[in-house]
C-alpha cells in the first residue's frame, strides 16, 4: 500500500503524490512513458532510495530505515538491466544470492528456479556469454530464488526481441497463475494489458488505476460503426430519437460512427429504425478502443498541459 | 547486531571468483609484485658492504620499504574496482535489495581485497628473504634477518593494507571512475608508509615496543575506518550515482 508518495531529486520531481494499493496475489502494472518515474518508484518501494515524503507499507511492513531490512527479506527485484556478474556462471550468480538470503538446500533450489525459467541446461554458462533474453531469464530466476512475497520487475522485456519477449511473458503468466504478487513496470501497453490484473498509468503523477477493461470504459464510451446501402437522408432525426446514443458522426468512408452507452441494447434499435426508414444496413459492429487510445489520450493531455 | 557469516561468505566467494577471472586484475596482480621484488633484490646484490653505518642501513631500509609498498598498492587497485565494478555491471541494485547489512557488505568486500593482498605480499616477502639468504652477502643477509626487521614487515603488511583497503572503498563509493579512484587511493595509502620509512631508516629507533605500539594504533585506525566507511555507505547514492 502506498500513500502520497513523492520523490524529488533536488528541483526535479521524479514522481508525485502517488497512492495505490496492491492486493495479495495480484499482478499490478505501472504503465508510463520513459522518465515517468517508474524506476524511481520501484527503487523507493524496494528500500533503495528514500521517498521525499509520503508513506508506504510493503509486505505488511512500513517503509522506514529501521524496518528496511525486514522488507528486504520479503521482496526481490529484477532491475531494468539484469545486473549479473558476467564472469561468473549462471549457477554461481544464483549461489551468491542464495547465500545473501541465507537459504537452505541451495543446490536444489537453484535447479528448481532454473527449471522454472527453462534454463536448466545453461547452468554452467558464463553470464557474459548469454543473450539479452537469457540474461533476463537468469535475473528472473534470481528474483524467484527466495520465494519473495512481492516481486518487483522493472521493465522485464525492455530491449528484448519479440521471441524473447514472448518467452518472458509466458513465464510471467505462469507466475500469475501461481498467485505470486508482482509489481511490474512497463512502457508497453500490450504488455500491461496482457499480464496485469490492474494497471496504473503514471506520468509523474498517477493518472488512472483500474483493470485494463475498466480503464477503457472509464475514458471512452463505446462506438458502433454502421455501414448503410445509401446515404441517410435525415440522420439527425433517426439518431436523436433513439435513447442511449450520445453522439454520432459520419466518417470519411461514408459509414456512421455512433457513440453509445451499451451497444448490445442500442444496436438492434438502430437497425430497426434504419430499416423502418427504408435504408439497408450492410454492417454494424463495435469498434473497440485499445488501451493504447486510453494511454495516448492521457499522455497527450499532459504534453498539451506542458505546452500551455 | 547479529552478523551473518553466510552472507559475508557469499559476497567474499563471489568476489574472489570474479577477481580470478578478471584478466586485468590477474595480470596486474602477477606483474606488479615482479617489479617490487626485482628492484630491492637488485639493490641488495649491488650493495657494497664496505660502506658503513647509516648509509648501509639506509640501503637496507629502502629495500624493505619496497616490500611494504605492495600491500599499499594492491588494495588500491582491487578496492577501487570493488564498488565501482559492481555499479558498472548493475549488480549493486539487486545485491542491495537483499537482506545484507552495510557492515556485512563492506567487511566482505574488504576481506576479498585483504586475502589476495596478504597472500601475494607475504609470498613475495618470502621469495625476497629466500633470495637474500642464498645469494646476498652474509653481512647484508644478517642485517635483513634481524628480528625487528622481519617483525616490522610481518605486522605492518596487513595493517598498511587495511588502511589502503578502507580508503580505497571509501573513495570508490564517491568516485565513479575506476582510474581516478585508483590513483586517489594510491595517494591516500601513503601516510602509514611514512611511519615505516622513519623506522626503516632508523630515524625513529625501531624498537620492538614502538613497532607494536604503532601496530596497535594502526589496527585501531583500521577498525575505525570500517565503522566510518559504514556510515558513509548510502544505498541511494550508490544506486543513483549522484552525490
Ligand atoms: N539520480 C537521479 N537524479 C536526478 N534525476 C533523476 C535521477 N533518477 C531519475 N531522475 C529523473 O526522474 C525522472 C523519472 O525517472 P525514472 O524513474 O528513471 O523514469 P522511468 O523509469 O519511468 O523511465 C526522470 O525525469 C529522471 O530524469
Ligand atoms: Mg525506468
């Protein structure tokens, strides 16, 4: 749980008045463009840097110098760059961290996490010789080693090619199934949409929080696109008569875009009205907003605000 | 405060493995001692036993001093690397989110420098003594093998390296350029050498009790340096690299 958290570096504000709550077993996404303050937030919550003001409770423990150690015992972080010792092998890297968490039965644990990220056969490879995607998977294995109560992942797929990205996504989906609590940052919408139960959109301040579907609904009502056989003569009269239509416009291609509250209810009425007016309905369908629209809308508002 | 030997061991082993596979460090650690053993041995072999008194003692003093430069210099190379190297590889961030305490982290880092330094320094000093015993003029050998001289070397080697290690680590947590940190550390590690110079040149009478007294003082300074560096240790600065 985070309350009014703010961090500035001197004059520069990294993020401001950020408040949210993440539930047990939830995958929570922090979505924002570069420089939005995602990494700084992760570092604050993982006790690396101190907030300028505000409070946070992590794994049930209040953030503050006395309790930082207790928090660290319960969390693990996968930073933006994997941060592996390149001259050491995969298992040597993990061994070191097993020691830092004072884990028992180290060999078995290492074998287990490596298997869970499909790296069992690369155990004795030097980390420096691995591809970026594999290194990211080693870093994930390392973060899983101590069975953390909260897993912080800072842009887990940034800089990966599509195949490596999909591999990491599959691994994260598996963790989500297992009920691991994950705090994940990303600047990629489809990633947040695919992996997270809930998403917060951050651009220095928190813009919106909700499930991907909620975010879409919150910002936009839904649209129906209607293709007709001929021009509607008096569209005004037809559309304003139907309740549930908020606005309408004609697109360049000649079809009508109608803004509605509930397409399932309104669509049949529209069809009936048009047919009654002697107009052929060739097609009617919902045009979906992707989260991208939501996102860009929010970010753009900000850009405009800054230009003012 | 309960220290975790497991955590200290984890960092220490990690560090020693990393050094062993770092070509720059392996080369430096094997070439540097060669220079510092060649010079004093050459000096002693060319030493004319006919010259007497203080001059003779001075020459012996210089040779022995050379042996103590090693424990001052090796740490400045390794220690400067130890924090900055981590920062460059990005390993500091995950390490510092584990339950390790600053004290544990620093003592592990220091030990990782201390162990190779002592092994190399004592080893080189052994070779030096061997060479002196076999090849040097008996009068030279007899002077070198005086109890005080040998004791000075054995006691001051770890103490001087301790000083260098802590200044090196302190400097490298502040400066993010390895080269600059190394050079600064070399400079900063010289002061304790001055004491040894004074003793080796008989300016301070090198009595056993004086040597032990100084050793105790240096030991205290080393321990305080550990405490002091711990208070300097600041996760935020290390991670964000800002001062
Ligand atoms: N150590 C620092 N000193 C000063 N400003 C910083 C520092 N780290 C980050 N910032 C600033 O804080 C803002 C947020 O950065 P960051 O958290 O890295 O964003 P993100 O991870 O979302 O890309 C940026 O404007 C960045 O320039
Ligand atoms: Mg970032």
